[in-house]
C-alpha cells in the first residue's frame, strides 16, 4: 500500500515537473525538436520511471532475503555454501550475458513509441489536410506499421524477460542436483544436514531468479 502511494506520487511529480519545464523553455527550443518525443515522455516514460523504482524496491527486498539465506547456508556448511555460491554466480553471469540484448530492445521500444506518437500528432494536428486530400488510407497504413513496430519491440523484450526464470531454474536445479548426489555418495551420514542445506537452497533459488529478472 505504501509503495502504491509512493509510485503514484512519483509519477505525478515527474509529469508535472516535465510539463512545467516545457512551459518554461522558449518556443524555438520546442520547435526545433520532435513534439512526439515530449508527448511520449509525458505519457509513457514517466510511468516507466516509476516502474523502474518498483523493480529497485523489489531488488532490495530480494537482496535482503538472499543475505539471510546465505548466512543460514554458511552456518550449516561453509564449504558447500562457497561451492553453491560459485555455481549460482556463474549461472547468474550466463543469464546476464544472454539477456544483455534486452537493454537494446528496451531502447528500440522507446524509439518506436516516439515515432508512433509523432505520427499520431501529425495526423491529429493536420486532420483537415488529410481529409482534404483523401489520405486516410495512407495514414492508416503508416499507423499500422508504427503500431506493429511498437508491439514487436515490446513483445521481444517481454519474451526475453520471461525466459530468465525458466533458464535460471533449469541450470540451477541440474547443477545443484549434481552437487547433492556427489556429496551424498561421499558421506551418507551427512544426509540430514545435506537435506536441510538443499531445503534452504530451494528457498533461495526463487529469490535469485527474481533478483536476476528484475535486473534485466
């Protein structure tokens, strides 16, 4: 509830601040740049910024939870904890390398939104000209192309973001299962300790997946 209030306030402050700044600058400055860019910033990018804050809060929560579980793992077996930590770090690096492309996709999505906003602004501001010259079909085609570009950009971004969890889970479960089997084969008497250790690992794993997903 607290964050929902904070999120709404931040979005409002950003929108109002940008609008106030646009009213303060000279007309020549506004005329020299794309109007659609400012409209997209006011309409969409302010919400994206507040969403980024939400991800930041989630990352902090995940980080605190991860620290608690890591301490418990070290109390059970510091040797296994170091080994598992190294494995998870390697998996995290692999996931980050694969999903680094998502950053470029996000930038492409912003540019596509700006282009679509510019087209909408041009049509609405010049509606008399469009209808006078019978350009409705042409403008419909342009809008459809811009809208498809936006949808395609954000669909690819969502697919990459959604793939982080399953990819991390498959790699982590396989490697951790190998570690457990090797540890059991070496010493059966430590089975209760190992099972407790693995219980904390499986509790830790969703937090790690969420942490990596939010960073994407």
